[in-house]
């Protein structure tokens, strides 16, 4: 790998260029995936579409040569690895975690690419306005058009929390939290109407939760993005944690976390999206 591609973002830019050149509509690798690739820390080979893009980036090597398990004198990728990711066995259990203290436009594009390619999206937040309305409404729409199942959980706009002005003020800086939730539910209703055009209206569901979700969570297949809440801070002002996992075999701790997410979903109240956006009945 060329020296000026050592930094993950530079690598991802070249990856996206190569993907576009060969007509592959794939998301660029995350930081964690990038470091697994250059350190050959995985089982088997990457997905075929990843291999095709990488072979376009490095035409002098096949994908098998790029990911051979043992070092070979004829292939020594010139990529530096920082101490945070190099060989300590004590760090193995956290190598799939990425932490963002400042989310850039490039990071947001990567999130959008994950969403567009999703087969399932689970999103949970207090109001969820930033994610569902401001930032990723159109990538979610594209995913829904491709048959993605969308589940959204937000705070109940008519619940006890919203009736406590001081609690609301301390929880979130927004002055229109109930309105933001209603905007998110309206967005879900429009997405449901859009999915109905493809005979998949039931793929879009939204629920309201009596409590307050203590973090902003989006799960896209085997990719989990978590933003813990701090009092008086918007989710956009908090650190972001991303984790890649095998949906078929998550770790014991992650399995508990995913089960808790499902309990929140089960305990939340289903919203009739047709009542929010009744014109969907007239299509």
C-alpha cells in the first residue's frame, strides 16, 4: 500500500474512487476494518465486492496475495500501524471499536453508506431528530426502497418525562422536544408510505417509550453506533462509539446489550403511522 494511504481516511478516499471506477456500490471500510485488513486480523477473505475493489486499487496483486496469512518477501505493505493497534494481546477485545470525538463530513458519508446498504436498521434515541430528520432521512429512504426493515424507538411525546419541564431542560438543550419527536414520527410515516409503493409498508415501524433512552443507538446489520447522553448536551456534541460485530455470533456482553435493546422495543408502544400521515391511505 502506498505511503500516502497510511491514514484511514486517505485510504477510504482511494477505495471509493476505485469502487466507482469498477461500478461497485459499496461503503468504504471503517477504521477498525481498515486496521484488521492491514494487520490481517480476520478469518478467511473479505466479501467478494471488497476484494474486487482492492484488486482495482492494487492491480499488481490479487486479493489472495493482499490477505495472505503469512508474511511474504514479495509483498510487504508499506503501512504504518500506531501503537494503539499494534500487537498487544490485551487490546484484542477492543480492536473492533472506533471512537469519534469530532465527527467529520467524511464520517457522516460513511454512516450514510452503511445505511443505504442495510438490510435492517434499529434506531433508538430521546427525540432522534438529528438522525432521522436532519442527517440521514434520505439514506434511510434509499434503504427502505431496497427492502430494509426499519425500527425506530423515541421518547413518548405525551409521556411523563415530557410533562416535567425541569427534567426536560436538564435532559436535552432543545426547547421543542415534543415537536422533534413528532417530526421523527412524521418522517417514519412518510417512509412507511414510500415502502408501501414497494409492497413493504410493514417493514417500517415506530414506537414510543415511556422512559428516556439513555443513549442514541443505531444498529445497521453488524454495525453498532452508540452516543451516550450527557445532561444539557445534544447528541451531536457527544463522543461517538462504533462497533463491528458478527450478528450470528456476538460476544456474550454484546449479546446482553442487544437483548436489552430488544426489551426496550418490546416494552415500547407501537405508533399507528397511518394516523400520523393519513394521506398514505389515499395512494
